[in-house]
C-alpha cells in the first residue's frame, strides 16, 4: 500500500466485460490536498475475483476513488425532484384532457390500452432485474389485491373523467392521502390523531361541495356536465377510485421493500387487463375506435400516463415524500386551467371551495407526515 495524491496515480482500466463503478455523492472529510491510501501499481489481488480498493472511499474500486484523476463529485440539482413532480402532474392532467376528448371509446377500453402500455414497459424491467413474474410466495395474495384494487381505481377514475367535469374528478382524487391515513390506522395500527380527523372532515366537506347532493343544495344544480344522475355516478366512481387507491398504498406499505416496484406494476397491469377484457365482453363494448383521432388519443393517453408515473417515481427517489405530495397538488391547478382553455367549462364557486378544502386537507396530511418522519430521523441520529 502506498500513498497517492492528486494526479500522481496512474489510471487502471476496468476489467474486461465489467463496467467501472462510479461513486455516489458522499461527504468527504479529507481535503483535496490530503493523501489517499491506494494500492501500489503492479500489486496483484490474492484471489481472481478480488479487486483493488481505495481505503478512503468505503471500498470503491481504485482508481474510481474520490481523489482519482478525472473523478468529479456529482452535484445534486436543487429542486429537480419538485420539477419532476410538476412535470408528472402536467402529464397526468393532459392525459385526462385527452380522455375527455375521446368520443366513441368506453372508459374500460381506455383502461385496457393503458394496461397494455404498462405491461410493455414493465416486462423488460422484470427480465433485467430477474424478479420473476409471481413474486415471493408469502406476498402473492397482497400483490393480487394490489393489482385488483389498483386497476379498479384506474377504471373508475377514467369513468369519472368521462361523465363529470375534469376539475371535479381531479379534486376528489386528491382526498386519497386522508383515506390512506384512515385505512392505515384501521389495518396497520398506525397513529391517527385529532389532526388526521380534522383533515378527514375537510376532505369530506370538499367532496360534498363538489357532489352537491339535492337534499342539501336543492334540485337545481348548475355547473355540471350532462344530467345530475351522471354527475352523481361520476362522483361515486371518483370516491370509490380514491378509496381503492388508498387501499393500494396501504397494501404496498404492508408488503414493504420485499417486492420489487416493477413486480407491483406488473400485477396491476395484468390483472387490470384481464378484468377490462372480461368487462368489455360482458358489456359488449369492445371495438376499435372508428376515428383516427381517437386512436391517436388512446396511444397518447398510454404514453402520457406512463411518462407521468416515471417522473413521479424519479421525484420520490431524489426528494422527500412530503414536498412531493404537496407539489402534486399542481395537478388540480392544471386541471382547472385545461378545463377552462380546452373544454370551455368554467368551474363553479362550489367546485373552487371544494378544491380548496380537499387541497388543504391533503397538504396538511402530507406536511404532518413529513414532520413526523423528520422528527423520527433526528431521534434515530441521537
């Protein structure tokens, strides 16, 4: 072992057929002028599979260490995770707008095409990560429920988008964090405080302002699309979709990190596609779109939904869940803007009031969970 400093060490090529390891961003105690212990040139490893490592980089292969020539510390881009979140919200909103523009395609058929896109994206990942297609034996029942509830949430949400105003359906779906906290308290025995109850009441008030039941608001309900019967069906579908999505998150918490993310999406796509095909044949609604525009919109909905999911996943990988959950409320803003610009439908003050209640509820829930996680992290450090 010798001491190498700065650019005095010679670069060693990576082994044949093996990618050189690049260190992740880390905090270094040593300054740029301090010596770094690296293996001397010509030193051979004791075993064929052993590699020379740098002592200052926690076992990273030399010369890809923090002081090796040409190795730069990757700087994190502030706000990149939040930008990914806003981009994800925009893509989801545009996909919802295209769904409103489709004329002769049932929402279940749109969901089937979305599942096909999901399967095409996930299949290479399953093969690459060698996760298998069934998952661990003890977790398969949870994955089946996750797939059923997740696909049901998607189908019901698409139906709600088709029969009620875009902003109304979007706002209702944002009450999902409140239902997640309630279900986690019931099934996972997580803490449910008076603040969670208050946020739940805010969410319920917001949904009531959007649904506007006749026994509270009278029989003359304005600012809806089509008949009030369709509006009520859409509201029930959106609420059921929200509860199903919250149940999916509770199941994912129960499963934890023992199941790969791609495998979870695979169950969601496969079970969703099977359910959609069965439902379409029962309802006799399976048909290809007659118009070329509808076919293009179907493809775009699949691509935009997939892109939104990818950027949301990347955002959660590099940013804390609290800020991401708060920034996701931009989806509501985009829904209002797109509804006004492209659907020529001005939201009523009831919808605006309901949106404020639901956004305040979901944001409060996210901020509270975020503060709890920060407090727990500080306690673990102590």
